[in-house]
């Protein structure tokens, strides 16, 4: 946690330098992105600076306890308990602000749902997950934008990408990353047998432009004719866009919009989020030992949750939490699960507190 806070403070100070750079000030886009990220870090960085200052005062008082001057020792003995209480309060506030990792305070993220094993039933389950997150976002007051969707003939979803924006959005939604399994009787099942199918969810923090410096030379852009439902423009207009990042091979295709420009803008948003997630995952792999106390591994192939319809049950396997409220959770009350996961993280972090 201390390492993460140090990195956040360093980033905050780097953004301060960028915002005073005449070159950045002359570029309205870069300046706006830097100011936005700076603002999102300001509360955390200011509190961490206060924590540092409090720690420095405590060290000075401890030195005074060794003084030959009895008045200095007496003053240190009187002030030290109060300062320690203030430091612990600051640390607890920082803990609350950093639960969920170094991107916890981001106000924008991309959530991708993909149908897994189970054919059409998996696609219908993917649609159920989409509806659940959309209703949850409405409850929280978050903005939701569909970036891309691939529907099936029976109303399911092979895949859908969503952009979320709002306070605490990544801090909470990141816990949804992983494999989701459903157990229920499909509508097409004549004999009433329970089937198991799956979908995967990936939640990616949406980086600011200043964090992912993506230039046109960094990727290949292919323009092609859109396919599937969409009207006459599908066959006449080359509006679909595919971007392939040279270094990583990460590719994004977008054809939802009639406008090539709009498809390109959406594809770039998703590509930047995937690149940020890719590079962050590389860094996290280097610090794997430090993350053993966190909830789950973050591996999207990991089965994190089971939705059992016959028993109206949801089980989150990372913290062995079982709730018989499946109907309420699918209606958008994801907070039941999120609160349990955040509480678990809080206790894990509190158990590793190191204030000095």
C-alpha cells in the first residue's frame, strides 16, 4: 500500500509539472486530460502528504524523548499520543481511499462481457449480466455508454463493451472481472434439465490521454465494410474500423456506428484501455508476491461467481460469500456482493498496516 501511495504521489507531482509546462498549456487536449487526472488524484495526494508530515513530526518527537532537556522530553511525551492518533486516523482514511488497488479512484472504465461455453444459453446469460450492470449503474447515478455489441438472433449477446463514468465506478466494478457461471433450466430445454453455461467479464480502467501516448504510427488501421444487421449502409459504406497495435498485437474492431470517424473514436478508447490494462498486468506480475493478500488473482479465466437459479443463490467463490438473493442481484443490487468484497479487502489491508 505504501508503494502504491508513493507512486500516486509521484504521479500527482509529475502532473503538476506537466500543467506548468508551456508546451502542455498550449495543447488544450493534453492540458484538459492532465488537469482531469490531477483532480482525481488531488484528495489522495493531499492526504498522503499530511500523513508524511505527521510521520516527520512523530520522528522529531521521538528524538526529543532522548534529549537531555527535561522540558523537551515532557513536551514530547505530551504531544506524541495525540500525533499517533492523528496519524492512525489519516492512515485509515487513506486505506478507505485505496481499497481496490492503484486505479481505485478512477471515474471511468470499460466493461466487456463475452459469452463463454454454453452456446445460445451463454449468450442469454451475457445479456442478463449486461442488464444487471446497467440497472446497477442507474442506481449509482453512473453514466453508461454502449461502445460495441454483437447480438444473437434469440436476443442474447455474444459480446458487448460498455463505458462507465461516475464516482467510485472502477473501485467497485473491478471486482466483476473474471468468469461468471450460471446454472438454470434454459427456455429451450424441454425435459427441464439444469444446464451450466458461462460468460467472462473484463473491467479495464480507462486511462487519460497523457497516460497512454498512442500515436497513429503505433497501430495499423484497416477500414472495411460492416457486416450483419444495420441497414443499406452496411453494403455501401466502408465505415468499420479495425485497429491492431504493433507492439502487443492487441486488436479492436468497431462497426456499430455508420460513421467511420465515430467507430475510430470508440475503437481508440477500447484500445487504450486494453493497452493500459496490458502494461499494468505486466507490472503486477512483477509484484505477484505483494498481491497474495488481495481478493482473487484478477485472472479473467478464474471462476469468481456462480448464479444458481433453482436455489435463487449467488456464490462469490473468492470470499466464500453465498446470498439467496439472486433475483435482487440480477435486478441491479450488485452492492450486496461489492460490499462483501470491499470489506474483505479492507481487513486484509488493515492487517498489514505499517505506519512507520
